[in-house]
C-alpha cells in the first residue's frame, strides 16, 4: 500500500531485506527518489508521523521479530 504523498514512484518499490522507520515522511520521500532504479528493496517502509495511532517503539518490535528483515 502506498499511502504516501511521494511522487515519482511509478515503478513501485521493490521488496527486499531493508526495514526503514522514520518520523518524517519527507525523509522517506527523498530517500525513495534517490534510490529509484537501484537494487535496494524494502520489507518495511514506514513514516510514523505524529504517532497518534502507534509508536515507533511498537513498530520496531514487530520489525525485530520479522525474519524477512536483514537491515
């Protein structure tokens, strides 16, 4: 699900072993634009925003338990 304001992601985001959590959606958008066309794939790519619904600590615990995450 791409629930993002990020532009330029027409090709999608490849799946892979990298998990990335950030409070800032702008940082993720910039990173994705920079990584376009690379072999970097993501298993988790989450911006927590104001963390009103969940916290970065809760998500981090889920990521640590995910066997598909390598980085």
